[in-house]
């Protein structure tokens, strides 16, 4: 199963408690386009209101863009909606899995600031990405919440500001990291990465290397992360020995650097941390 590509997200939500979507958390990351997110841990706030604001359809043209780092994709088939991705990390900010922190579902709650109508959608935590129901064009506040199987709020991300969607366009809110204590042993593969110039050994940014994505192929499964994430973890894997190859890809999916295939054992209840993978590029 291929993991959804993810970008880092910083969103902002002012006065959210008064509007019925709970207390504040944050999408916090060096790549946030709105800095200064606050973060809410376990037992934080009430759930957002359920409901849907109805569907706005239409729109023409295609492209990506948007202000403050938000990516908007417009086409004749694009839903008028918000897309979001999430990652799960332990309290030491190490990548982990939904299973390890007891995460079962992720809720996306948005509130139309013109109509005060809230929309609520629930995704499986392991999906790591989701798209809202079709919404009316307009300005919205946003909250993303991680719940366990009993409906306990483990973590949530909220902030200050608003996000706009227009007819026939999908606004990608990017990546929201959830930080929560590990409560269950789980098995998966995690890694970090960096890039250098083969000829000189000089370290490069993803932009310098024209790199877009890091891909990990584990026998018959594929996982992907944006290069700029700098680290990632697979979902829970059945205990086995996997043939693992790691690739640095450009925006078209063309490999820029590929590691030799190696055998990586995954033992029940124990993550296998590969450490830092250094990609050499020309």
C-alpha cells in the first residue's frame, strides 16, 4: 500500500473555543507557513460539531498555487474541499505509528465563518491523509484531532487564522504532526535522510538537489514522504525480513539517488531504526 505524500502544515484558527471547535493545538514545524502554533496533548478539548455545509460545485481550469504556502489544485473534477495529511510521532519527536500511540481515528473539523456551519469527517488514523466532504466556497477555520478506539482525544492541532476554498478547487492544508506517548510496542521501519553532492561532499537541501520525495520500498509495500520532512516511519508491518530499497525522487518521480537493496528484519514489538540515509546526487 502506498502512503500518501505529505507536506508540512501550519494552519491557524482564532477564537476556536468560542466557535464550538474546542481548545487550541497546533500544526507545528519549521516549514509552517504560519509560525507560533500551540500544541494540545491528551484530554485536551471537546470534539467539533458534526455536520456538513453542503456542496459547491463547478470551477474550471487547472493549476496549483495559493497564499502562505497552501497548495490549491483546481480542475473540472477537483472537489471543493480541504485535503490534509498527518504524521504520528512520540513525545521525543521520533516517527512512530498509530498503533503505537493507540490512535484509531482522525477527525477533521472545519467551520464556515460566513454561515457558522460546521463540517465534520472521520478518517482511519492509518490512512495518514484525507479529504473533507464537499464544502461551500468561503473562509473556514480548521481543527484536526486524533482519537483512540474509545473516543478519547489523544492530541489535536488548531491555530489562528482562516483558510479559503473556491469552487472547483481543493485546498491542501499539508502535514499535521501528532505527538503522543507510545503505549503499545509496535514494529515498523523508521529513518531520516540527508543529501550531498557526489563530486564535492557538500550537503544540499532538497531544493538544491531538486528532490521532491523519499520512497522506501519494503518487498511488496511502498511508502513515501516529502523530501523536506527529513524523517519518516512506515505503518505497522508484519514481522518478517524485508528487501528494502530507498530512493530520492524528483517531482516527476525520476530517481536522483537509490540505495542498494538491503535485507531489513522487523521483529514483533520492536521498531527498526535505519538511522540516517545519505543520498549522493550528481
